[in-house]
C-alpha cells in the first residue's frame, strides 16, 4: 500500500513544532528505516500514517485515503503500529486475549481471529504463554506480545517503533526473521530505530531526520555511509561501515558477506 506525506507540518498544542514541511513517498512493499536522535520527529511522523495525529498543514494519504477523513479505528485496518513501550499498548488480561483484541476490533471472523492469533503467537515464540497475564512476562516478552497483536491484524503496512530495544541477541534475531518474512509477503514496513546494525541488515531504504525535517533519504548503503551527515543526527554508521571506512574499502558493506567480498576484491 502506497503512503505519502505532502508538505506535512505538525505542531503540538503546547507550541512545539515537531514536523516542518516533510514530503516523502513510500511505495507498497518497501522496507524503510527512519533514524535520528530523540526529538527529531520520527514518531510524530509515523503517527501521521495511522491517524493518531493529523497534520497541522499538508496532506497524508494511505492508499487512496486521506488520514484526516478517517478515524483511527478505520486506519488500523491498513496500518499496524507496534509501540515503543508495550505497556502503552496492552489492555487485556491474557496474552491470547491481547493478541486477539486487534483482529476482533477489525471484524475478523471468529475462525480468522483464532487462526491469526495462533499464527502470530507462534511467530514470536509465545504460543505456550497464551493463558499468561502479560504483566507476568518480562518487558522484552511483553514487547513481543504487542508485536504479535499487530501481526494478527494482518495489516498491509506495519510500523515498528524501536522493536529491538531491550531484546537480547536471540530476540533481535527473532524480530529480524519476522521482518524478512513480512518483506517476502510484500508488506510495507517502516522501522523507527536507534539500532543501526539492525537497520542495515534488514531495511533497504533509510530516512535520516533532525529537527522535524528529512536530511537524507535513499538506499541504506548510501545514507548509512555518510558519517558526517549521521553525526548531525547523533547516529553512528553501522559497525561494518565504520570498519570498511577505517580499512579504506571502496564500498560501504551492510552485511558480513558484502564486507568479505569488498575485502577480497581490494586484496586481489
């Protein structure tokens, strides 16, 4: 599903201007990461896409829908949003009921609710916790519960807000696998992150933001190699990119395989 922001600005009631004339388009099936320091406008931007916030100026469209013309509940059928803090999202008293909450609200049939809930719990590795109260789980597990609740909704667009925060290596790998599966299904994915290595491994396009504006927007290998630009957003390039630059490799590899190939090509 195509997404578009056209000259979007947003000012909070207290007067803080969080977005300043942002224009961008995200095509159906793209996987896009948004990076930048806290307060850059990243979360404010993506909240425009599911209607939680409406632009003060400009226009936001999700498919053919103008977000100002549709309720948040209706937008939820198109855009799933995994919050940064799972405790801002959880409302039910068991993991299974929490994951089933969204599909039910979207009007899925009982059979589809059951099937999608079971599949989402399996994807995040929490099938055995279906009857568990969410607050009897650890914070990283609760984050996986909220991820499952969005997966069960089967929305064409999924937004992740800092999905790997608090996760150990196993959790990061699990979420990376889910991202790759959603990409293979053709979903539109947007990831707000400070985890630049995760960004480099799984997202082909990167948008860098600062002070409510887009500073750079392009292929991940290009944007993440611009150490000078990233420094203005308080973000460091991925570890492999920094190592490649230290070794004066001509390319900016984002994977171990690409790094090895660049190193071998230099030494030939």
